[in-house]
């Protein structure tokens, strides 16, 4: 029998779904949270203080990071992008999106920089109407309002 393009696309999507599920399972098995400690000399610690005498003028900065599935996260991103393209949708990770943690390393958004010249739309006091999802908007008296920003009485 002659296979249609729709059948071939369906098979391809099923294969992608299987690969995505397999990749997600691998991430669940291998990824873990790790606490990273960074010791920094405290230049402001004064002699005779607890900071200087008790802690030796050292500050400890602790950060928690995900490790163990970095390559799998990159593969997952690639598979999701491929599925997005095949389904006719698009994922735009370039429009000011800031990813969580090391998401920028996997192609999922940009790394946050407080010194960035361009302000990120997510941190605006009042977001632009075109950036607020329709599910967040409500209609009142024919006007569209940002429900999340207009209070309970909207």
C-alpha cells in the first residue's frame, strides 16, 4: 500500500515522542541537585570581630545546581525543537527569555545579566499588553485588562 505523507509524519512524531520519553527518563535517573560552596575572602571583616576571628575573614557562598544530565538536556532540547518544527509550531527562545539555572547552556533562553543594557520584559513593572498571554487577560465592559495586575476586583 502507498504510505501517505501524513502516515509518515505520524510515524516520525511517534518515534520522536518515544525518544523524548526515553531522554526524560534518562534525565530523571541521572540528574541530581548538588550544593556548590565557594569561599570568598571577606575584605570588609574588621580585626577583633566574629567575621575576622571566628570565620577567618572568609565568606561561604552556597549555590545549588543541577548536574549529571547536561548532555541529555541538550538532546532533549534538540528533540523538542525538531518536534515543534514538524508540528508546525515554533519555540522562540531568543525573545528576551531568561532560563532557570543553566538553561541557557541547553538552548532554553538566555542567561540573566543584571548589567544587560536591554531590559527584559519579564521584569517590567507593568507588562506590555501584547506580551501577556490571553489566559491571563480578562474582559470587563468590552476592555481587555491584565487580570494578574489589576487586582481581585477586576
